[in-house]
C-alpha cells in the first residue's frame, strides 16, 4: 500500500488506535521499500564486480564460469544446489591460477558468495530470468543461446519488434573483450551454437591458448560452430590457425562463386551478385549446397563437418558483408543450414496431453532412476487371506475357544487385543524395508544407486566422453563422500583421462518435475565439491586432468539425491575397421571387427537409416566377414517399434509417464531427433541434448552401439562405513563412431 492510499484510509478511519496502526503500517512499508532499493543497489554493484557466465548469461544446472574483477583470488564459490542445500565449490591447484572459477547454479537467482579461504569477499545472487538482449539474465532451456565472435548476422533481432516492445527471442552473447570468454570448456556448457566471422578477427587474435583449447574441446565434445569463410577466410585462418586445422584444410584457396545455387536453395526473389568464397573440402563432410564457380566448375558452397561429437557448418561466403546484409533471405539461409535453432516459434510449441510433471526427457530419466524397491510388496490375495484370518480369529474361533471350551466370556477382552497386537507385530516385521541382512546386521548404512551410463568413442578424432546419471537412495540419514571409480575394462579402454567431474543433476521446475518454492534449505548441513586440476602446463596451454569429488553430501532418512558424471578421455584403440559404402546405395559392405576390449551385448551397426543387427554377444576382437550377411532393419522404425502390416504400418506410442525401463529412455536420449523428436515422445530434449548423436548418422561415418554386461565407471564411497548395494537398476551403453569410405574412392 502506497502513501496516498494510506492518507485516503486515514480519512475514513473512526478512531485514533486504527489511525496509529495505519501510520505504523505506512512506516513499515517505507522501510521495506528502502531496504529493497538497497538490495537492488547491492545487486547492481555486484554485477560490476562479478561476471556471470558469458556476458551475464548462464543456464541453471549447467557448469557456469564466474570471473571476479577484483584483485583478490577466489578459492571457494558458495551457492545452493537444486535441492536448496548449501554447497561449496572449492578451486584447488592449477584451477586457481586463472581468472575464472566454475560452479553449478541450482536455481534462478541462486545465492552466490565468493571467498578467499574463510573470508567472504563479495556476495549476492545470480541474475534472474529476464531479457538476455537487455543485460545479464538466466537463459531458460527452451531459448537458444548463441555466442558470437564477430557480427551476429541478424540473429540478435529474431523475434524482436519495436512497435510491440518485444525483445529478441534468442539469447545472443557477443563478447568484445577476450577476458569475457571462459578458459575452460565447462564455461560453454549450455551454449547451443557459436558463430565466427571476419568481424571478430581482433578477438580471435587476442584469445589465449587456454581459451582456444576450451572452444576446440567444446566443439569436439558436442558443440556446434557456424563459420563464414568468404574472401576474408585467409585472415580468419591467420588469426585462428586452429580453425583451419579443425576443418582439415591444408592450403586454403578462394575462388569466385556463382550465387545461383544459394538463390535456388532459399527460393529467393532477390538476386545476388558473384562473390568470393573458400574452396571447401569435399572428402570429410556432407555437402549441403553445391554450386559452381564463374568457370562452371562444381564447388561446395555450404557443408557440415562432423568433428568428434560436434559439428562445424561452414559457408563459403562472407555473410557479414554489405551484399548479404541487405539480402532479405540471409536468416532463411542460415536456418535451413542449421535446423530449428533459429526458429524459436517451433521450439516453443506447447506439448499437450503429456500428463507428467516433467516436460523433458531428462525428467523422465530422473524419475525412472528414482524408483527403489525398498518396501516389500504383497498381493491382493495375501492381504485378503490375512483379513479373513483376523476376522476368523476374533470371530468364530474366539467364540468357540473362549465361550464354549473355556466358558469364560470375559477373557474376550484380553484375547481380542492380544490377537490384534500379535498380528500387527507379524505384519510390521514382514513389511520391514527390503535391506540386505548382512549389511543391516553390521550396523552400516544402506545406500542404493540406480544408474545409466553412456560412453561415446570417436575413432576418427581419437576422443572419448562419458556421461553417467545416478540416483542414490539412503534408508538412514547420512553424509556421503562420492568419487568416480574406474573399472578394469575402462582402464583397458582408456589411454588417459582429461576430465572426470561430479555435479548435482536436476533442479525443481518443469524440466525435471516439481515446483520450486524456496531454494534455501537451512535444515541440511553444507557440503563441498573440490575442483582440482593436476598436471598440465599453463604456459603452453596444455591442460591436465580436471577432476573433483563430493564431500559430505547430506541425505535425509528415506531420501534420494541425483548426481551426474562427465568424463572426457583419450581412447586406446589400436586397430579399428574402416567400412565401405556400396556404390549408389546406403548399404555397407566388407568386414566388421569389434576393436573394443569388451563384449557388446544386443549390438547393432547404424549407418544412415539402416541398422545391422549383430548377434546377441559380439565378443572383444570378434570378426564378421560380411556385413551384408547381417539382418537389416529400418533404424527409425526400430526406435519407434514400428511394424509393417499388410497395407499399413503401426507405431508403438511413446509413454511419457513410464518409469520402468531405463534402456528405452536412454535409447531416446541417444537418438531423439532421429525418431522425430518431441513429435514422437511428447517431451523436449534440452537438458541432455548433447547425448543425441543423430547428426552423426552421416555419409562418412557409422556408429557401432551395444550394451555392456559390467559398468565402466561407478560411484564409490570413501567414508568406509557406508556401502552401495549393487542390486539396483544399472545400464551401460557404449557407442563407437567408425569411418566410412566410398568404394569408388579406393
């Protein structure tokens, strides 16, 4: 209530006591407004001292870079996780030598304190949800996030309307200073795409070795780069030779290109003039637009190159020059080349008739893992027999035994409660938690863990990554010390590990289900996540192993907590097959060898839209002489369980509320776009979209996928008093990307 409203109320107040109460209320209202102004000023001061993410943009639940602009070094970041529990991200070793520190915000406007040892330097909160075009803001998952080094090419104006006072519907971060870019690939988690063009030459030259390595690792780890290589491509490669290396170009050459191919591709009515562009390589990519030079020689105008688990979309034109800036179909060209990332209207279509608390596949995965068989279950028939026995015991049997045989009816006042107490005791004993008897007898805490693990290896680029989603249940209240354990098979598969990180998985909201009421939970004790980097050379930009652990994570009695593991490693593959494609078809031929040191169960070889079904067990080092001898199925039909009938086909409908089969959810996460995306599942795939390798089903590569009998990595407890039971849900999937060559090229 404001002051004019108070004055109007005072005029109609009959007694002095009520007037006094109104005056007190007005005073308190004024004090609250002053305090709110003070907090706003404090937040403004905080934004001038701390850089959140990239230009103040970040995502909840993803690793976020924090840069302090003061002189003191930061050793600890204190914030809250998705459960509202206080967590301290400690920066240990070489991590503290840079300008950046990394944490995972657990919610919108999560509190943040920067510490040097035990001393708090500055404290405040992460930015709230707002308009990214107006300043720092939390970016929701359904909004595309683009980082631009150079000209934004009109992407920052998508959805904007000055007449309607409507801001852009795509978050665009355009750093102008090299210090605004993180020095680790963790700072780019949550970024959908990066755009690089000639307008960002000065920024590319000023990047440090660690920043260049971070962008390169982000691309090969699953990122998407859009780059324009026109007349200024020579300058771009001189400023960033690592981009030329990623594209596999040994000697860049330019030529004059006829624009008719682009005009036909976009169906434009606005003609273009001849322009100068780079001769893009044909060998290791998929050509999207094939044009001609001014001498009528065929040349790729746009192509996409798969690098590791990411990709680079390259256009042989400077889309930031005057001709393309005035061309009205420039954004249409970019949209057709990159998919729906520039179409927020399609990404924001509401999904109806879903009937679940979560709106993302990550929420269904978490709900599936958060199912523990703790209570013993009894069938209806057994419950009916127990009720009939109770009625018989307190009815006919009590009458015959007490009244007829003993002849003392008053003893019924003792027999009735005695039978009830005995039967209740027996039922409580039989309904006790389904715990391991040996462990419970030793007095140790019982912890169960459900997990889904996906390990990817790219034999072409020689890189590997791993993701593990785990849900931990504790029957008793406990404090957990979690670390990543590596099995013998993982050590055989890995040459070296560059990254092994643990972090909380999920947060309240529509993505994972649940309603966020308050992010601060003062009932739980704080825990710490020490982040350290061992080895490496800062002067040369060679990073060592980045790893962490979780110390003292609190779990209340009969509660659960979800964590995720992110791995990056160099695989140990001595010999892998190079498959051949039949001329004029999408079928493969030749010999298939399992180069992995582990057996594949229920495996298949996927190329384009064909799945070659392997035998039940494909042993390590096993060999199949002829691929065409394997049974072939339509891969998309197999994902959707589609069967062909006499005159039609029938598709199995996806049950978004099912929480029984983790393998089906993992299958959707690994190839969600290949099966039709949200049109089939009714759920989005934003939180864990990096697991989707549908784009890797290209002409020059195939994927060998299978299930493993034993896990590659596990969660281990280091307190010595608590152990994890191994009878929960456990699934380990592995995908191996293999090269494919054209038989005519050999």
